[in-house]
C-alpha cells in the first residue's frame, strides 16, 4: 500500500500514564511513555456500501481524533467521545481489515473489522436469553452481538425442508477474546447440534433443515464472560472448507477442486463428508501470482486468525495466497494455498505401508491428505547428489488440522532422521509451528523412504498437508512486531526521540548471509538507517524523529534484502501485532500495513558520537554515547543496556551520570567473529518527572525507556601474521 498520511495537530501538553513495569534481562526495569492501546470495538463489522456506528474502548485514548483503516475505502467520522460512524465503500471486497485508533499519544495496536457482501447486517436486541425471547432473524444475516456472561443469546430463523444452512461465530477471528459455543435447537428448545472449536476457537455448524419451520441458535461464552463482541452468520450462501491440491506453481494455471457447502449449480456432491454431511465440490482454474515469490509474501483477504485456538504468526514462513473459486468472490472462508517455483503433484493412495510407497522424483512438491484415522503416507525417492536435503511440511500454516511428523529411512530400513515442530517464539511473537521442517544429509544415488503421519493418527477432509523436499534454496523470512512495550501497542515516536520494532528472522535452508532492512514511505521528519541483521534470528529496527517534526500518522513499508550467491533477494518484511496483553500467552497475528505516528517531544534522546565504527575481531573499542536532555527537568542519570546484541559482541551495561551529556561504553568483538557490517542499538532508562495533566504542578518521577539511534559496526579480520 502506498503511504497514507493522517495529519493531526495536537496540544503540547505531555505525558503520563499508569505504566506497566516488568523486569528485563540484566535487572533493568522496563517502562514506556504513554502508549495508546485499542482493547475493544463494538460492533465488529458492517456490509460493503453501508455504514455503522461503532464504540471503542482502550487505554490512553486522550483526544481521540480518528480511526485509521488499512483499506482506503473504509473511513470513520468522529461522532462524540468514543463513538464513530464507519462508512464502507461499495467496492470494498469481503474480508477483514485492520483498524487503528489515532489519538494524542499516537497510533494504537490494531483490531479487526469485518466487511460482508450479500448478507444483511442486524444488531442484537435484548432480551434474547432463552428460546421464548429468541430474536427473529432471516437466513443470510450477520448478527452483531455481545456475550451475556452467565446468560446466552438466542436467535430464531425460518428454514425450508432440505435447505442447507451454515452458522458461524466470528470472535477469535476478529480479535475478540470470546470463546464461543453454538447450540442449534428446534423452535421449542429441543437440541439438534452443538459446536465449539472449529475455526480456531470459533464454532461452526452445518445444518440441513429436516422440516419447514423455525429453528433457534444459541450463542454463549464457554467461560461465562460477558461483554465480548462477536458476529453470528446465518446463511445458505457459499462457504468453503478447503481445496485440493494445496500447492500451486506460480504463474501456471491449475485446476483446483474446492470443497464446501452451497457452492452453486455448477457444484456436485463430493464423496468427502464432514459433520455427517457430504461436501460440495466445485472445480475452478486459477493462476498463482508470480510476485508472491519475488516479494516473499502471503496474500490474504481474511486475516489468518483461525489456524489455531490462540492467536499465532503461523503464516510468517508461508509463501502463498488465499483462494476462492472463479465466480464466487464473496464465498465465506477463503482457503490458504502454498505457492512454489516448482512443479506440483498430489499424493495417491494406496501408499499406507513402507512396502508400497508412492514414488516421486526430486525436487518434489506434493499435496497430501490423511484420508482417515491411522492413515500413513509413505513416499520413495532416489537422490542424485550427496549432501543436505531440506524437508518442509505445511499443515498449520495452511490452516490444516494435522500435527504431522516426518521419518526418513534408508534402503535397509535404518532410521536416518525424524523431523517435527519448528519456528521462533520470542516474547509475544509466536511463529512456532506443529509443522516439521529441517535438513537431512543423504547420499547420492540411494533410495530413501519417507513417512508423513499425524502425531495423533487422526484423519479426514480437514487433515491436509503439503510436503516439499529437495536440495537447499537458501532464503529468509523477515518479520517485525511492536517492540519494548510488553502489551499491545503501536509504533509511536516522540519528537527528538526514537522507537524500535523487534525483528524476527526465520532463515530457510541454511541461509546465513547478512540481511539489510530499509524503510520506504517515511513521512517528513522521520528517519531510519539501513539495518543489518547478520546470521542472527533476532534484531532491532530503530526509527527516530526530528525535534521539529510535524505530528503525523502514516503507513510505512519495510523491505529486507540479502543474497543467495550472486542473486539478490528482496523480501517484504511482514508486520505483526500483539493481540493480548495477557503475559501467559504468546499472541500475534499478521498485518497488511504498518502504521507509525510522530507525537510530542520526548524527554531525551541518545545517539553514538559517530554513526559508524570499525573494530577487529578479538579486540575492543570504546564508544561514546551522547545524551540530549530534551526536557530541562530531566537531570537524573541514564542507565544503558544493549538491545538484541548480535552474536559475537559483548557490551556491558553502562550509564550517563546525572547532569552529564555523555557516557562511555566498551564494545568487544569476539575472536573469530565473521567480518562484515552489524547494526546495534542500546536502551537508555531514566527517572523522568512528568504529569499527564499540564495544570497539575506535581511531577512524580516515572521510569522511561527509549532506544538510541542505531550504530553500524564494521568487524574486520585481524591482519595476518
């Protein structure tokens, strides 16, 4: 998306908040300047071409001025206090969209807003707490409602005999903490069916009416919590379950078979069943966009929030896109598909035993399915080269239900390797997966057998996977998430100060070269230096603002470049957001666009005396950190600690003494450290007197942490003796 700017001028009064303080490594406490936080929005969506009044809840929402959406066709107008009128243009596609609060203290973390097409939007009306009070609604409605705590919400709808109706709750899928359950009943309360977790923790029911008449659906929260927003969809419109195959070669047309319900007159009954009902199947030929591979991206219309029962960054290592059949652009639940640069094939039965494996030629990209419980899929291949071969299995990443594992055997039946879960879990960023991935050293011109099976030996139409095996193609998947603040927040920079994003790198197929991250579309007054992450899974990306920068909010884009041999790889840096502040859960999901805000003056700024230094491996260098006290009342010492220091460096904690403007730090480069460029930053932390209310003369000390501007360190090999 091109940079979109929302320019707002703010009062010059600054800053206080109820600050969350936690211990950091090295004994540092951690705090933030006031950071706007978006907790809840009601309702959670509306129809394309329509409008709705929404109410928002959050923290530090002083002088709330606007809502910022990641689609230009969705706009908001402030009505009063925390209420906005949201208007959706008629051409906005069905799907989910990020919305951010914009206020005095910057731009918030996002929440999701759903846009429907072909459905009637209805508001819940209380009382509707039992079958006698059930709110009447029509089929093909979306009911915007909130959970009732110890109660339930009942809705009555008419159906014709033989009419196939699907009932969905969208709660987790739209960032609501509700753990919803669905119960379907006759008009008099007789139970017919129930559901809990289906799309993540959201329930789903597939129902064929046994007779003409009214039916009642009841919605409740599993933990009996109240006030959580959700959307209930009652429809006989097309709904997708999955697609076959699940991998496509970019730029090559491929006939896909879609499975689902109510897929239209061109569909036919499938032999596959779910919930004791046959699925429809519909064939459609699609071509995967080539730019998915060149940009290293995952394209989606509905945020991938249903891949597990907790928010996850599961798609951070997926090259793919969500698909719908031609002619059904508004079908519910688009399906993610792997996109590759290699020809694809499909698993064929019978291949259930090691004595009858399916033969394949490397490199191979195979769409597979555990057709029934205890299904085991065996494959056989012959190598042409010695050395490492990489094996990747995709299931969670494509919203499959399987927990697969891989076993490789040689010609004599000896176990060569076992592969299971992989992925990084760092603070709130959760890219850890139940998908196997790894390297296996194999001998040339030898036959090997490979087993893929679900860890719990489950099976059925939802237990699909994609197996990719071949020689290494080094690559990388870069991601960022809001740094420092342990709770949900946005990227907010106070004038003269700096802010960071946590960088997470998944290195694919042994990639170990340096990766340079740069920013595009920065608004005036905001800066970012090219940042190098060298053979590391973790880093920081720092942005900083001029002291006279105009307050603004804008979307920016981060791009990472690296090399595979002489080939330059240019990869989209995927932005992610924290979903919950609950410290017991890793919680993150992807964003389409990354917003940044510039706001009022920071209390201090730090920068190294020079932007670039050189050091020999095995040697030390003294660094001068300069402190600019932008608030004259800030006179205390500043404690200093390194942030996500690259491996091989050592930088002990230091300080800038009280009343002083610079301090000394000693950076050591480990002997044998690889020559090259590295980017480091430090965090300064001090007691700053301030009060949120400019009329209040009292200014208690508050612990404030801000990152420095980055430093480029060039490591050189020592001279040969």
